[in-house]
C-alpha cells in the first residue's frame, strides 16, 4: 500500500511541479528510464521467487541507471551514441522481457 501511495504522490507532484529536463540530459533520460524498469522488473521477479533483498534492489537500480547513462555518454563522445543507445535498449529490453516472462510464469503457473 505504501508503494501505491508513493506512486500516486509522485505522479501528482510531477503534474503539479512540471519539472524541466535540461537539454544536455535529454538523450540520457529514456535510457535511464529503461534501465530503471529493468531493475523494477528484476526486483518484482526476485520478490516472487522469494529472494528479494532491498539493498541488492537499490544497488541494482542505481547501478543500472548510471552504467546505462555512462555507456550512452561515452558513445556520444566517441560519435557512436545512437548505436550504443540502441544496444543498451536492446540488452535491457531482453532482460525486461525475460523477467516479465518469469513473472508471468510465476503468477499464472504457466
């Protein structure tokens, strides 16, 4: 219940405050969101498997976001930012779908 309340408060705060993302950070925001989703789905899978650890989740969440953004930043500096962005999204997408499949199997026993 606390998580749902936190989600509602966060959405309302985002709509009221209307934060502005600096243009320098705009290329990294979608990658950070995908990396965060990967950590969330991994945490949900771990919870359903009974092996969830909050410290591991927080470290995974932060490190996924930082590493993904760093890879895209280095790609931008090397002139291959679009290719590395695509690579990061593909890898994280595969992990998200793998976790989603495991969650589905666990929930529906199928």
